[in-house]
């Protein structure tokens, strides 16, 4: 397997895209620590699935927006797995409102989780990656961070910030043999999307040239590729997984 013996951290991995990423990394040989905040049962179920693949799974409750929680999780993973080779930042929330109605709390929470949370974990693994002269970082952003989205100024600002963060970290850590890339999904068939109003789905589908929503595993496959040595000459990139929705 391409990731045999590697150890990974995936944030926001109890559901949706994050859980698909965690499972695909394990399928390809990695031990995987998953971060979650609320979904205890689901997180443990993902770890059980990882265990069935013959890999180690570790579920840790942590608030990604809390710097100390992030540092503590990285330390716990090193203690359990012996090292960290891969970081996938995925945790995120929507706190949608048009700009003239958005509250300070909505803005702050979206930025704290969707952007500061990514910094917190990168800051946690960067010294380890420097010391071992290797590492893979993949940040899950969104096509809306590239184009903007009505009613999502906080979310799109954070997702655009992730792209800038990715490119800067790629520059800073390149000399230590660390790759840092971003994956930008379009609309993906998650539990959250299944609950969306039908008119919202139809508007999105009209944008997607392939004519269907993406599946979580289709994002996971790209993330896993970026975590392997097959992607060793790719860094600072933003790869869209959107069925042509951005075109």
C-alpha cells in the first residue's frame, strides 16, 4: 500500500468528507487519528472500521479552534502512533447570512473553526515535519473560496484564507521535504446536503457540467493521492473536485 506505516491526522472526520478521507487513508495503509467535536458515536464507528482494515484508529475530541486542544491532540497522536506523517485539515462549519444581517458571533465562529483551526494543526505538526524532513499537509477548502458565494461572506473568506495559507506554508516548508496542497470540493452528497431544500440542490446541479453531485469518496481519493509519494512534486496547488461546477 502507498501509505503503509504512515500516521495521519484528519480533523472533522466523524462524518461526511472527513470520514471518507480517514477511511481511504486507512485503506491505503495509514494509521489514522480522527478529530471530532460532537459526534462521539460516529467517531468511534469510524475507528472501528479502520481497525477492521488492520490499521490503528484513534478518536480524539478536540475543538479545532482551540490552540491548546490542537497541540494536545498532536502530542497524543505522537504518543500513540510514534510519529505524524500526514495532516488533513477538513473540519468546518457554515454560519450563513447576508452581510447586512450577519452577526459578529457568526463571523467569528466561522473564521475560528474554518481558518484558525487549520493554522492550529499546521502549527502543531510543522516542528515535527521539519525535524523528520518529511510530511504531507492537505487542506480542504472550497470552490466558493475561489469565487465567492451569496450569503457566505464568513465561510468564503475563511476558505479563501486557507488557499493563501496553503501557498505560504508550501513555500516555508518546501526545504524540509514537506508538501502542502489544498483540495477544493464543489457540492458533495453529504448528510447535510441531503437535508438541503430541493431548489438549492437544483440550482447547484445546474452549475455542475457532469450533471450530478460529487461523492465524499471522490474527494477522499484526491486527498489520498496528495498524501502519497506519487504526488511528491506537487505543492502549493489547489485542486478542484467539483464536476466542473466552477467552470
